[in-house]
C-alpha cells in the first residue's frame, strides 16, 4: 500500500519518520487511527490480491484525502480468520492505549455484520454499504460518519 503521508503545515511527514517527540507533538491533531482491513482468506491469486488492495486503497481515499492531517493510517491487516473480531478488538484497544482517541477500521471486501468489535469507534465496510446505499452516496455517507464520530 505504500507509505502514507501526513500533512503538517508546509512540511510533509512520512509515517516512517514518526518518532516519540514528533508523536507527542502531533498527538493532539492526529487523534484518529485508521486501520485498513483487506479481509483476504489466503486463497487469492496474485492478481486477485492486487485487485483487493486496489479496492481497499480506493475506499480508504474516501477518508484519507478529505481528512488528511487528523487521521493516521496504520499498516493494513490483510488476512481474515475465525478469531477476527477478537483480533481487531484487541488491536483497537492497544491503539487507544498508545494514544489514539478514535480507531476506525475500514474494509472494501470484508463485512463487519457478524463481528463484535466494541473497542473500535467506527467500522466501515464498502461491501456492507453497497447493500444499503446507492452507489454515488457512499463517499458522502463515509464522510458524515467520520464527522459524527468526532462530534461525539
């Protein structure tokens, strides 16, 4: 997925350049952690895996681009398992313990319908949203969900 960039005034800061001092300084502004979840089973061919990553990238763009500067995207969690709810819940708890106020998990292909992840503040699944919303309204809905999270 590549390195994510965080806007900081006129200077751009790479995720990999974050150190303890810069994290302490930026933590007030970067209060939301975005966890990409590819939800692959491991049975995908290389072509299918690439397509899944591209779908996830495009879905993440709905949050990363308009909310740049307040959201930090963490490395993706790529594979699903029978313990996925517990895994993502534990990850969310640990990310909050590390200093994030909000944890948002996003997946283009995975569904959160059967999952219980109470430590995450927002679960966004493009697959689930496609079943509920018209195609052209998903980006607006995702943006509204993020803004509503921050208003709480």
